[in-house]
C-alpha cells in the first residue's frame, strides 16, 4: 500500500482509516485479552500462595484457634488483587516489556505485607504469623515468575506478528525517524510497531513517500489527523528543530482525551533506566544521566561473587569436566585444553582456556578457509567449520567448551558476565568508541550470548557489549545468567 505524504484524498483517507482501524481493533482486542490473562494468572498464583501458606503452617491438623481462616484467606486474596490494581500493575504502558512491571508487582506485595503486619498488630488480631509470612514469600516470588512466563508467550506471538503491539506514529526529522524506527524494529519484542511518520513540511515530497519502509502520512501541522489515519495509539516525538517547547505543549493539549499516549524519544540512546533521573528545574524536565561505575564497592562485590560462584561451579561440575576431558582424548590426539591469548580489562592480555573442540592445527587453516567466513566483522565464523571435531560439535552445541573459563574467573582475568573477550588482532582495529569494551572484565557470558551469539552482526555485537559496559549492575548480571540457561538450551547461535 502506498501512502501519500500530503493532501490525502477523502476516498484514500476513508480506505486507509478503515484498514488501519481494523488492525487497531485487533490489537486492542489482543491487549485486553493479555491483560485479562495476566489478571487471571495473578489471581491463581495469589490464591495458591495463600493455600500453601495455610497448609505449610497448619499441615493436616488445622488451626487450634477460633479465627476463621477461610474468610481470612479469601480476604487476603481480595486485598492482594486490589493492591495490584491500586499500584497500577495492569497498566498497559508497563506490561510486556522492561523490569518496571516486575518491580511494581513485588512492591505491591511488600507494601501489602507491611500493611497487614501493622494492621494486625494495632488491632491485636492473632492471625498466625507463619501463615502470613509463608503466603507473602511464596506470592512475592510467584507473581513476577508467572508474569515472566506469560510475557515469553507474548513475545513469541509478537515474533509471529500475532501479539499485541502498540501502534506508533513517529514525529521528527527524517534522520531521527529512520533511527528510531530502526531501533524499535530491531527490538521487536518491546511491542512497538511503527505504522507511520510525520516529518517537517519542507521535507515532504509530492505523492507517496517512505522512510526506510515507514510510510510518511503527514507533517507537523496535522499530527492528530495522521494518527487517526493510521489508528496510532502512541505518538513518539523525536528530534527536530521545528518541534519547539511551545509546539510540544500544544500537541499535548490537543491529545488530551484522545486516548493516544505522547512519548518523547530523546537522542540519548543505550542508557539504562537506573542511570536516568528526570528532575524539574526552572519549569524544565531536565534529564540527568549518571556516569557509568567502573570501580568502588559494587565492583568489589561483583568480583567477590564471581570468584565464589566459580569455586562452587568447579566443585559441582568436577565430574563433568573430567568426563569431557576423557572424551576429547579418546576422540582425537592432542591436548585437552585450548589456550588462546585474549585482551581483558584495561587492554591487558591473558590466556583464555577452553576445551579443545577443533583439530590441533586449526589456527593455521584460517587462511585457507577465509573465503567461507560468514562474519561481517573482524571475527571468523563458519556454521559448518571442517576444523571442528566430532566431540567438538557436541561441546559447541551446548557451550560446554567454555566451562574451563571458570578458572579464568577464579584468577580474576574474567567475570561471569561481561563483554566477549576479544583477540589482540581485533583490538588493534578498535577505535576510541569500541575500545570502551576494555573498561570492564570480559565475561563467560553476556548480552552477546543471550541475544544470538554467532547469529549477531558485528555491529550488533559491539553495540550490546558497549551497552553492558555503560549500564552493568548486579541485578542485570543475574538476569543475563538466567537468560544464558535458555540460550544454551535452545542453542541460539551456537556453532
């Protein structure tokens, strides 16, 4: 379908509106279904948590008091659901993407637990503390877990274009529109579908116009009309000299009561939420960005956790490591371990250890195989590399060849989570921006692994590594470690 940028005819407007209205109605129905599903899952989990609390506290004997625990349990379930609604845990603006949804659910549960404890003390109600404690612990853990499972189903539906996504009209200069559209298209699981764009009138071309596949449906003078044509439920305003503060304020006024959300997308990208703070100064919503943290107490704690986890993992995986070593020796002649120079924190080189998954002289064969390189960057990658041994195929499929890197973590050369450890030949080509990868220790796993590993382009791999460097946190490390399990099981990009 071709989209005229200006002077839409009445017939075209009717046809476009009808087509997009149908798509918007379908998206709205999917959104309501998703919210109802979330509410039902929450209700089941809260009820289960209360039942578990009761059974764990009283077992089969039942309570030895006159307190009616059935009404108490039903009341606790009702209060819990009301607290989730009161704290806006079903707001569609936070559902399906980001950590804010989980934070609200956990916060609502903790607030209710505190309120019940205070109310019980003041009213001198002798409800068993074990019952309440177990119920709240189980529920606080189960609720975000349930939402995570439902979100994964939503993301799978979005990958097939059958999931609920927001319909976004992007407003800004052509270059900023293309950049934002590319970002949202790349992170499709976020659920933001760009359905149109409005650009400055001076940039409009006669007839139909597209920007990187995004139809241009209007200018800054008819933003609301354009949003109606494409049935957008979100207007994302990005950079443009013509979008002055007065113009944005008037746009906000015009959108009142329309049900369309107004989103400002600043030029600042790849900065995580915890580093961003909005503070009103002189009537202006100034965005303050905290500097990345490369040293200090949190960094020391990360190092301690890395080493302690490596010790525990080596002890638990000892039998598996021995079995792999025996399999390698039986399969081919040569050393069990593969040692290679890599570049770590601050540009310092170290030896990284892996189980050998290739023939002994694999490095000398790279030149002969260079024409089959499937990587678009400085790395060499082949899906069916003839240098890989029979045991090596299995090791690479399940990422078992990387387990010896636990020794690198133990001695402090690497971290459990961090950027991919680069080769010295790669670092020699780094510019000043890419060299920021060396400000933190490389990791056994990282955003590059949970996002596709070898399937990623060179540019995307660098972008993910730099994002981690700028925004690392212990909570993010735990999340990445959890996602690594799924990446290994599904073998995404493993070859």
